[in-house]
C-alpha cells in the first residue's frame, strides 16, 4: 500500500523499532470509494432485518463498546 501511495511510513525518532503508518490523501479517497461501494451492496442485504432486531443489535454493540472502553481505562 505504501508503494501504491495509499500509506506513508515513518520510523520513530525516539525508538527506531517503532514505525508509524498514516493514510495519504490517495488512501483516504480509495477508502471512501470502497466504503461507498461496500455499503451500497450491503444495504439491500440488510433491508430484510426487522427494525426491532436491528435496534437490539445496535444496543448490544453499544453495550460491548462501553464495557470495552471501561476495561481499557483500567488496563492503562
């Protein structure tokens, strides 16, 4: 991905074993194009899920995220 110009790599000035990766503008555009195509194909497949089931899934994901966020704070 770096060879194609989608990502840039830089070594840490403090610790040469650490490599930082950042997305380029070309990478951001590719990601946005991919997301648009992916979600356009995914949406019709999800259309048959009842609203109540979707809402339950969202609540569950939010709960998992909250729990993981709380645990992360205690591990730092």
